[in-house]
C-alpha cells in the first residue's frame, strides 16, 4: 500500500512565532502522546521548542529557520492508508533532523530505506548497545535502558546512513547520516524511563544543531515585555485577576510592559477562602504596586444561589453571574481595547491528533480548549486578546512567576475551582454555611502549613455536607453539620489518590474544627480515589 500524497499546508501558529527572537527547535507532530514532552525536554536544555503539525511545509520551515527539527513518534505504521507524511523537501533544507520512532521510520522510508513489521512488537525497556559513541550518543552509557514502543522496524538503511546503536531485538535502534545531520532513534529518549535520554537530547540540541541556551526565564520576560508593548502600544488592557499563578504572572508581565494602561479587576463572588480576597488585593497593591479594581459582588452571587441545590445549576448560575458582573464592570471602567487571557502553550498546540480524521484523512477543526470564565461575553463587548503566556507550559509559568517575585504561596498554590467554596457546600449555599465552611477550611490550611506538609498534597480542603447528625458536647446533645476532609495526591488532576495521612494529624484537625467552629459536631475523612470519585464533591 502506498500512502496518498498529502500536500503540506501552512499552519496558523506559524504567524505567531515568525517574529521569534529565540533560537528554535521545531517538533513535527505525527500524533504521538509524547510530542509535548519532547518540547518540554528540549526547553529544559534552555532552548526554545514548539510543536507544529506534520503538515508544515518545507518553505514555512525555511522561513522559521529552526536550528533543528524533531519528527515525533505516532500511532501509525508508515504503510497505513492515511499514514501522515512530512514534506519530502525537508531533507534538503540543510537543517539537522532527529526522527523518533515513527519519525525515524518515515525518514528511512522517504529516503529510500526499508521498514517492515517486526517479528515481535517491542514495548517497554531495552538495553541500548552503543556502536558509535560519538555525537548523538556522547555521554549515553553503553547498556543504558531506553524505552521502546514499536511494531515496525527499520530493515534497510537509506544510502549514507550507518548504525549508531542496537538492542537485542532491534539492529537499527539508532542511526545517522552524519554528513547530512539526519538522525533516527527507534526508542523514546523523551520519557523518564529512558536513562540517558536527556543526554541524547542535549547532544542533538547543542552538538548537532549548534544551539545556545537562550530560553531562560529572564529572556522570556524581556521578550514578552517587548511583544506586549509592540502589540498593545498605548491601548488599554483589562485583566480578570483570580489570585492563581497564571493570572498573577500575567498581571505582573503586563504591568511591567504597559504600566497604568493595565486594569486588573478582581471580582469577589464571596466563595473564596478565608482572608484570600483581602490578601490578594493587599499583595498586589502594596507589594507589587499594581492597582486592583476590587469588585465586591458577594451579595448578588449569594442571591442567585438561593434555593438552588443542583450542582450543575449552581455552576451555571455562578458562571452566568460572573459574566454579567464582568460585563457591567468593564463597561464602567472601560472602554478597553484588549482583554488579557492566561492561555498556556498546551491550549494552542496544533496537534496531528486534532487535525486529522483517522478514518478519512480529512483535516478537521482544531481543538482549542475553552477556558476562563469570560468566554461567553456578549457580542458588543468583544475584545481583542493579548495572551503573553501562550508560549509557556505550566511549570514554566511557575518559574517566570517566581523570577518576577511572586511569593511561593501564589506560585505553588493548590488548584482552586472557579466556583470556589460554593461547590464545596453540598446543596444550597447560604451565608451561614459559607461561614462554617470557611472557618473549618481555614483550620485545615493552618494545620497543614504549621506542619510543613502543604506541598505533600495536590489539594487539601474541607467540604460541608447539608445534613446533620447527633453528637454530645459538655453533657449537651448537639445536632449539627459534618465536615469532610478531602486530601489528595495527583499529577495533573485527571486521576487522584486519597492521601494516607497520619491519624494524630487528622485527630488534631478534627478536634480543632469541632471545638472552634460552631455548627459542626463531626469530621470525616474521604478515602475515595479518582476515579471513581472526583476531587471536588460537586
Ligand atoms: P474534579 O472535581 O473534576 O476536579 O476531580 C479536577 C480538578 O479541577 C479543579 N476544578 C475546577 N477548576 N474551575 C476550575 O478552575 C472549575 O469549575 C473546577 N472544578 C474542578 C479541581 O479543584 C481539581 O483540581
């Protein structure tokens, strides 16, 4: 079977990076789950890297003039009907290329070598036996464990190529055409199980592509400042501050770039943790000298939730009210030309997965994650967007935040849901319940901080149940709410495990809550992981 010819098309993302000051290594994405990870690994070497569609044409690549190109892995076999192919002219650009797994097989196929289904698919760890320890494999130990995941194998090398390394099952585990600076590896150097994988990536980036370590936090801040000024000029920008690391970093960068033309608006819907609104405003005004328009909307949000018990309806009303307040306040404070959004790099990656229908090979709509509460603004309130964090991964935002002086309490803050405590009070939200939960939650935070275990958890918080149980205190019967403690560990919030905490620690928190928070007479601990539970209770 021969793959139909596919014409590479220009990618919309390229316009956003054409003005790039940084040296660049491009990853062409063939649908691997690790494409983003390759970008992160390269960025860890302080060289900027972006993931582009495999359809990016050679002429677009020439214009971008990357120092190197990585072809990612992918789920296909190079002989599949609609196997994705890159522009064949990239081999003649004179730019070094590293093909990873599928990327290597495609390189071999397009350059006249042979790829066949292997006798045995190879998944998992394999020892890499090094035949040529120069350039790509410098500092990679002979016998190093590398992580394999492939069904096809390279059976014949294209002209000019030689073997750099093999494994017991794979004779051509790493190959090179040194003169043309074309390299291929059958394994995945980007995953943590590949020992020496990062050394290989460094070799590619520094020795083969001749990059310099220019992707640093300081360089990013300088470049972002320049870009914001060039884009926004002396126009006015509105930013909805939430107190999280993204919007806080955003505020700092924008204020640095355009000063008073930035307006930070903080809408207090009344569902934040105890003292947080006050602390946030104080921090920004007094420590950063960034003015914040504080909007106290507590009453109106609470009124909207009166009598509402359905979780989705609560979320819907809060989201809707947020937009209404935002709209009114931005009219009052405006007009504004731009709205600042905390879009991050994973939101804008143009991935092969989302571009190609696997059945027909047709290009389909690019998936853009909807995020932030201001997505549903009315038509007459449309702003132009400024998104200075769009090149960053989350951990890079943290680094930038830290470098510009955001305190650790913001940089490493646990995730906190937009609807806040309203979805941690099950059933109807009332002023009384909010006070109880806020006080109980505050005790949890105090004890976690006091014991120095804040960073042991992905999240740790209290939930209030809208039922009452019987207890006894000081010879008197009580009939009051239970509080649930929800402490979890997680990598990304998609799955989570309940945290195994010390019983004495739990007892301490339980005693304090029952003794200090009127209206609570019982504390329970949630021992459900996600799935089947979710982290939040609503
Ligand atoms: P669940 O409850 O689905 O939560 O396991 C996963 C992660 O997402 C957070 N979360 C939210 N974050 N707005 C947010 O910004 C929301 O509406 C929202 N709901 C849940 C939750 O805290 C956890 O980290």
